[in-house]
C-alpha cells in the first residue's frame, strides 16, 4: 500500500488528483487541509495542515511515500517548501504543480525558485507545468460570474491564443508521475489539444450558454491598474508575468505530454463547453 499526501486538496487540481489516485489499486490518499471537516473526497482521509504552521507538518507526512505539492501562498513560498521537504523523511517522490513557462522565468521569481527547490532536492521529483485551466471558466471567483451574470470576459491577451487544459487531465498525469516509474527528474508541459484565442473561447461559451459573451482585451497596464493602489506589488508583478506570457505567445504551445503519459488524448475545450453548458446560463434562462 502506497500513501500519497495531496496538498491543496480542496483546490481545482487537488481533488481531481485525489480521485485519480483512488482509482488505482493499493493507494491510500491523505488530504492536507486546514479544515478537515470540509474535505469531501470519498475514500480519502484528512490531515489538518496549514503552510504557516510547521509544527503540524510531521503528522501529515507520517508514513507518506509521495507528495503532490501545490505552491504555498506564503510570503516566501520557496523557503516554505524547502522547510517542508526537510520534514518529509519517509517520502520518495514529489510532484510539483507549477505553471506553463515557469522554467523560462527569471530565477528570482517565486514560481521559478520553488521549482529550483524541488529540482535540487534528493527526492525523485517531477515538475508539471500546465497551461490555463478550463475549470477557471466554471468555478466561482474566477470567470464564471462575469460570464454568467454580465456576459463579459475580460483578459489582457493581446489576441494571442491559449491551449487550455482540463484539470482532470492534469490529475491523470500527476497520478502517473506519483505512482509509476520513469518520471524522476522530468518536467512536463500539459496542454489541451488545440490553442484558441480568448475571443473564440467567449464565442463558444456564449453559444453553449444561449447568450452573448463579449470578449474585452484591454492593454496590460490598464488591466493591472484596475487592481488598485492597495494591491501588493508582488501580486501585480506576478500577474504582469502571467498575462505577459500569454501576450508573448508562450501559452499557444500544444504539447503531447498528456497523451504520452496517460495513454489518452487530452480533453478538448469544445467537449468541456458542451459538458458545462448549463453552468453559464443566467438563472432565469431555460436549460
């Protein structure tokens, strides 16, 4: 029996990774979460865990063979991860959820520094660099409310396309890297099968939802200014890098890594839209 600790268990990828692992035989899944009562993944156990509370890490890591690691939201995530890994005495494998293009970013950025901590460790490590999640369009507090309630999608892309990836495909790759041999010291770029402009995405979603979704592509500086004067500089700098990578064409790449690792083609955005068409309908709209 292998035990895998999944951090970010309640996040977009964490719960999918847990589900993918539980479909394998001989795997126990432990969810690391601040609120154990809210962990709703049948078959998984919960361990109370907070990145800011290092004294609780040992219990979460006890007897764990592998860790699915999501970058912590702490002031210095690289230092936090380094400290966490020093507590991971029984762990053999670590799979890091990074982001597309992170390997080419400045060495001083948080996302690249976390990768470096993983890559310089003694563990059998794998870095996953997924493109933008399809689920950003269907889950609250991202694009769902704007699409459903105002019929608008505002992202400063400069007209450049993105090969959106389904979090279920990320999870299948993560499970493979966590449990199967041959993935140590590897970095994988995870994308969908096709790159679409965000205007095309807005049109597809609008067609499925039965109402127009208007795409707005503001200048990057104007968009970032909308964060307000009180926004943390680190936050603004991060989103400048993220949206800048779209505008520079870095998210348009289409990778074969999902199919190569899982044996199945990545889900298409068109299929995702069809599956979720009712999510974007206005409350009064007919299904």
